[in-house]
C-alpha cells in the first residue's frame, strides 16, 4: 500500500524533493564574494568601534603604570583584540559576537559549505 500525501504525491516524491532542497539550498542562498566582502567590512567596522575605547583604556593604563615607554604602550595595544596566533593556536579576536559579525560568519559558513559540495 502506497502512502499518498499532498495532491497525490508519494512519500518518496516528498523525500526526493527534501533531499534536493537540502543539497542545493545553501548554494542558492550563499552570498557572493562581493556580498561577503561587504559583510566582512561591516563586521570589522563594528568591531573597531567597540575596540577603540578598550584599546585606549589599556594604553592609558600601561602608560600610567610606567612599566614600558609610552610609545611602546601605544604600539603594543594598537592591535589589541584582534585574532592572533598564540603558541601555535588561533585565538579568536574580540567582539565577533556582534550582530554584524554573526551575519557575516553565518554567510561565510554557508558559502564554504556550498563550495565543499562542488569539487
């Protein structure tokens, strides 16, 4: 006995359609390189706005403690909060939890997933 669903479609028809959509939907909705670049720029601009006061505070604290020369403190904290490699391990930068960055990271992941299916 065949199970009939929507308008005479069989379960096998529905399953085939769902499989097709699962494979190709990420490709259909994957962002183009230009869109990814734009999203990345928005993410980095939002991160930079959040990092400016943090870097200023760290630099000011370093100068006030007089452990290092002021120019060293300024150079050292210029990149504070960026992604870095420490001991061979990648350390995620700060503020990638911002909505602009989450949108970019989600789109980037979808784009990479779409490319990995096509050799």
